[in-house]
């Protein structure tokens, strides 16, 4: 059901400063920007999402992409995985889920 790892999310204190640093140092390109997060491309492969918020160790998490958003949500529930509420913003639908150790993972879906 999962198509690929969509992005890896890092929490940063100041989004605009962090975005400029990644652009200047790693030659990142901004693919998408919202008020509190941005998606950067760096070469090929999965993008990097910078999310403004409290920076704390272990707060980074992978985001997986699926075309079957509802099916993936139901599948995880059927497997008795701890699953958070479904959410959406202007660009995507998403929900969090957690592994056996309580590590946050996320699933997203969007029109490509």
C-alpha cells in the first residue's frame, strides 16, 4: 500500500533561516512552502521537509506516501497499530502512526 518514503521531516527553530542555510550550504531548492513548513529537494531521492517548532532529539520522522489513503488508515487500524487522527492542509491529507517504541511515523497523500 505504501508507494515510497515521501520525505524526511526535521524540526527547526526558525524556518526562514534554516531554509536559507540549506539552500546556501546544500544547494537545496524549495519545492513547496507553507507558513510553518517547507519541502526542499536536494539532488535526487526523497525530499527534506523543514518544520518550524521545538527542536528536540528524536523529533525527526519519516513521511510515507500512498495513493490509497483511506485503505492505509484502515489497514493500520486492523493491525492494531496506534494511529492518530486524519488531518489535511491545502496540499495534502496525512495522519501519524507509531511503532512499538512510540516513534512517530506519518502517511501522506496528495495529487501529484
